[in-house]
C-alpha cells in the first residue's frame, strides 16, 4: 500500500474518456494544481495516459500517488471485445444466461431482440452438484467431476472461466473446490467465482455479474500490467490505484481481481469531486452533469451523499455490484447529428469519438456533431483553447452542418438555415440531458428545482445554463478546470470496499441481534481489508444499508440505516420512508430484510489547495467580442479568459468564459461570479413577470 506520506511531493489523477484523456497534478507542499488534456488512444489507452502525464511532469519518480479512472471494462462489453469466457454451472442450469428475465425492454416493439449472451451455450459446462438455499448440500461435488471439467477446460485452452453454482452465496465450498481444480491445470487462466464477485441470491443476476467480471478480467489485467511497466520506465514504481464504481479507489491488484467494480470508474471520479466541492462551497443538493466528447453522465447528490444502487446494467447485462446511481446517455460534444427515417433531425447516440472526431478537428471526420454546431454558432471559435496541438476548423464545421441541411430539405424545397440547424442540434442535445436528469430526479421523488446544477466535463459548462433553464434550476456551478474535474476526483477519493450478504429476516417476527451479527462479520472483513492497505483504525468508517421489501414483493429497495437507532423498528421505518419517496406511498405492513450491505471506507490524505491555485487573478486584459448565436439571433458577446474574473463580482450575460479544455456559456438573463474556491456561480435573473 502506497498511501503513506513520503518525500515525493506530487499526486496525480488521470481520467480516460472517449475523446480526451484528462490529468491533474497537485504539489502537496504548495497546493499548486496543474492540468493537462491529451487525445485518447482507443486502441491503446495507456498511450493517452502517458502523454497527459508527460505534459505535467518530466520525472514520474516524483509522484507519490497515481489514481486512475478508466472505461476499459465498459467499452469492452459495449463493443463485444472481451475475453472468450467459459462457464461452469450447476447441472440443469446451463441456460440461465440465455433465458435471463422475461421483461420486455421495448414494450411496443414486437421485433425487439435481447442482446446475445456473452457466453454461447457450447462454452457452458455442467457439474453434478447441488446446494440448497440454506447452504446445506443436497448433492456433493465429487473430485472426479472437478478434475474432468478442469481437464476439458485445459483441452480448450480456456483463458477465462466463470464458476456459477446455485446458492453459492450460502455455501461457497463447491465453487472453491472447482476453482482449485481449474487453477491446477490452468494456472494462468482468469477464474471468477460468483461467491466472491456477488454473494447474493438471484442466480441470473449473480451469474451475469460474474460473467461480466470474467469477460473484462483478462483485458483489465493486461492493461494494468502494461501500464505499470510503462510507468516504471517513466520512474513511477509504486502502486496504481483505480476509481471504482462506488466512488472509492482500489489498488490495481484488487481491480484486476474484480474489474466489474470499475465499470463506472470514470464517471464516479466526477461525482466524488462534486461532493468534495459541494462541501467546500456549502451547497449540499447537487445534480451533476458531466458532458464529455462521447457521452453525458448525470447523478443526483442528496445532502452531499451520492446514491448507491445495485440495479444497473452494462450493455443490457445486469451488473449487481454496488455502484453510484449514474445515468449515461449518448449526448456528448462528438455526438453525431443525423436525419432519421422520418426526415427528422436526431442527435446521437453515435459519436465521432477521438478518431476521427468532429469535422472541426480536421482529423478526417465529415459528419456534423454538437461541437461543430457550437462552432457554427460562434460559441466555440478557432482560437478556443482545447487540448494541446488541437485547433478547430470553422469552415469544416460549417461544411458538415450545411451537408446535413441539404438532407433535411422539406418537400417544398425549403432549406434550413445553417445557424438555425446548429441551434436545433444543440437544443436536441440539451433536451436529451434534461430527460436524463428527470429520470434521476422527478421519477425518484426529487424536485430538480431544489438542487444546483454542477456542470463539468469538456462540454458541460457550454450547455449547463440551457439545461438548467429547461428544468427551472436557478443556480449552475462550474468547477475549476471543468474539463479535468473527473481526474481531480481521483485525488479526493477514499479507499472503499463494499460487502453484501444475503440474509432473510422479517421485521416483526425476527430479532435484530441476528442482523447485528451479520454486520459485525462484514465489518471484520472490511477492517481486515483496510488494515492490509495500511489504513489505521482512526481513519476507518463503516456505512450500513439493508436490502428490504414488503413481504410478498419480489424486488427490494436499498435502505440507508444512518447513524441512529439500530433496531428492527428503525429499519422498518427507514424502509417505509424510502418506499414513500420512491413510489409515492407506503403501507403499515411488515417488511422483509433480504440482504445486509456494508461499505468500509479508509480515509486517505487529500490535497489542500492554495486559493490562488484555483481562483482568478482579476487581471484586466483586453476583452474580445464576437457575434454569438442565441435563440436563432446573433448577439455581440464579450469573451473573457477565466483568469480575468475577480472574486464575488457578478457579471451579466451574454458572456463567454474561456479556459484550457472548456468553455462556459453565460446566456442572456444570467449572471456569473467567481466563488471562493475558484468555482463559477451562474445565476438566473428572474424577472417579476416570470414569477
């Protein structure tokens, strides 16, 4: 474990996105922050990481801590580029992954197909064994059966194996025996056990999560090994840490064993940074909007606590590991605008990505994107500072938009004006982000007007005020260096381990001590794991949750127990409050506990920042102006560098604020001021007739 302070002064956070790789470096002695962006290299993400790092430091031996957010796991599933997985399962359950659940994700589409299983039926082997739901053995797993299956896998040269036996969450002895036999004949194979990945009931979800872990595992292990070697050549020979989906960090060793815990690695860094900023500026209700080059991630932070969920999916495959409740949509700066079959303008989810990128990048892209639309509207400009060595081509952007306008001609031959079409592209992208925010707020019982919108990512501040207007949100916060904010989140995240154990109990007939014993077992496991990472007891904390449902229901809600009374009655009351908020009603009926959950957190040192490292200087330089499109009209708009702003001095829009890697658009009827931590506070001007 390498979190202990030493003489090396630098902390580095890196986030690999679909278009750019962002890095931030902090000198722990001075609080100085420096930022860098480099184009991502989808074929070899480590090259983007190294390029960004070299822009910040010449000797990686000066780095004490290196924390990394990445989307390798997610992308490998979406693109179907993971390992060839074999599955060993209980006799009679060979088709569990194929049968899946019976829900229809597209209710009115009779031709809708569910995604093909990651494991063809021919690569699923059955073992003659059976464990009951209570952990008792009905049919023993013989040594001969283990050896025969292992030999079959060896003959096939299996590189990744998922062992998924029925009810292994209650008794893992059969899975352990099978894994031991496999490792004897295939010592280099990646072996994933469902009892380790997700010791929880519901075989389909548990099998799916375990298969995802096995599918991602070899790719993640290979990437981390390669990155560790390359960083060593640059001088960094300490442990790499990765952001995990629950908002914490884990060592490369832990991430290699359970890579399924990193599927939201990148977006989780931004949410962690948002919570840290919210604490600093005293804003406890936040909706985050992280708009990058490929997608937008949104998350609701209630009282500075991001909601965790275990009910998510990757490319349609259930992933039941604890993760932040983040919704991702295909609306980024590189999202492509196109004409659908009804001759209607659409935006995304297909993206130009990093290669070839938007037409304006001049790297071979010809299709119009959201970035191109903003360039046509003159919000972005050829002089706008982006990543190093990347310059925008206004004529290429206009040509791409004009080509789309030609495809959208009406039946009477009328042709859309280029500026009008560009405005429409941006509005559609904004509408998609608004819809995603409504999904995490209104549909969950929250009023978005009670929150501030925190806009970051390379494109977030460019659209944040327009998103806020649609939701009637009056306060938008733009953090320092928003294009690198997720990378910054890597530096302020603590070590975390999440644990779950299935335990069925009724709130009115069973006693709390049995639940307390399960919590104590999980806490012991969490304490041991954190001690192994050199975390002292004084820096440990444990957060308790329960999976609960009304008796007779099939699915449970995640219930936060908090720090108050720990009892069956308190748990039932907490469940009723959660049910009321989620569904709008609650019943005075007994509840059932299904699972016991614990998050163990190991607090680590965090950078303390000098104010002048993130705030503007107030230096008055010459103010540029350009005509910018707002609402299909061109408005003369001042353009400032962020360093020109003075603390707590409001300025009225329209206004453009430029900085490396991001542009903040302050529309008419909005003001902007610089806060004490270097954040921009955009506030909507409410006129009396609007009230």
